[in-house]
């Protein structure tokens, strides 16, 4: 029997590593030490970005209530995503152990069922990933749209920057820094593009972990239920030949040649003979 295929849980761990939000401690080499520092820097940078966005909401956006509510919703989303990232960072070893356990212990006795539910789990994860790309695409699209005169007047009133028409992906407030200046705007836009892609990607990935796990467990339950239903029956392989299981967990069996299914008439005759014998036994007991 083939090994259980890699699960989506493994993919979530890989995404976390690709985003450089987790690195296995290996400070024995300079490369490992620098990668560990880079991991810490990414966490610090995302926390700082979230704080500056919250600072903008508290210090500037409250002057215009529609803008304040929008910024408050963005703050909630950023804090929620980083909470998931923080949770995955501190539970990384347990989640990785779960992925190893599933791949080494889950049954692949029926590959058709395994592949069916693996595709279902992949589609579930794809929905979560597409939500990330839609968020990122909406930010880019909103950034490229021209500003109306009414919005320009509101930004001038709320943010009081030197160039209200210039804006970044998310509104940040850095004391004594005018983010509408060309140099700060370019630097902030580059960092915000990275953070606004990595943070939702890793945050929503951990949200999709539980649905993916449930789908894989559903496939295991399906395999088990089929085996339970076949207890006491003649087992057959995909070609219809009768088989005898040596190890049902690993799907090891031998094909039985020249084995015919039991005759229905003989079964009925046997049942009738048993019924007659029981009647005779009752008559003798009554005598």
C-alpha cells in the first residue's frame, strides 16, 4: 500500500517557512543565525506596522467617522491575522507533528477515496487562498484608482499631509514624518506590499487548517465505514475478484481463484432445515 499523500497541513507549515515567520533554530552557523534574526525582524516589523495603523486610527481618523470605521475594521483584521500568526509560531512543532502523524498513520487502503477527499481538502484551502489574493488585489486596485475631489478634500482635512493626493496602501501614522513625501511614500509602499500579502496569507492559512483536517478525517471515516459494512461478506477488489485480507490496515490481501458466491437456494434450504429442527425440538419439550 502506498503511503498517505502529503496533506494541506504540511503546506501550511511550508507557507509559514517561506514567509520567513518561522525558522528552526540553527544558530551554529552564520547563515542559521542570520535567518533567525530575519525571522525576528519580520515579526517585529509586522507588529510595528499594526501599531502604526492603530495609531493612525486613534490619532487622525476619528475626525471623519466613515474613515474611522473603515480604519477600525482594518485594525481588527490585522490584529486577528497576527494573532493567528503568533499562535502558529508558538504551536509550530505541534502542527508539524500533526502533519507527520497524518502522513505516517492515516490509512490509504482505498486510494480512490483518499484522492477524492484530498482533492476536496485542496479545494477548501484554495478558497481560503483566493480570499487572500482578492484582499491583496483589492488593495492594489484601490491604490491605483484616481482620487475624487471629495475624497481629496476629506484626506486633506483628516490627515493634513503636504500632498493629499499621494497615499500608501494602508494609512499609517508616523509622528514627525509626512508619508506623502516621495521618499517615505516609496519606502512605506514597498514594506506595506510585503506585509499586506504575508500577514493575510499566513493568518488565513491557519484558519483553513481545521477545515482541511476535518476533510481528511472524513475520508478516513469513509474507508472505515466501508470495511465495517463488509464484515461477514465476501471482500472483492476493484476488478470484482474475491480476496482474502492478510492485513486490512495496510490493504494487503491475496486473490482467491475459482471461488463462487454461495448459492441462494442452498442458503434457503439450510434455513428451512434449521426451522424444522427447532419445531421438532419444541414438540419434544411439550411432550
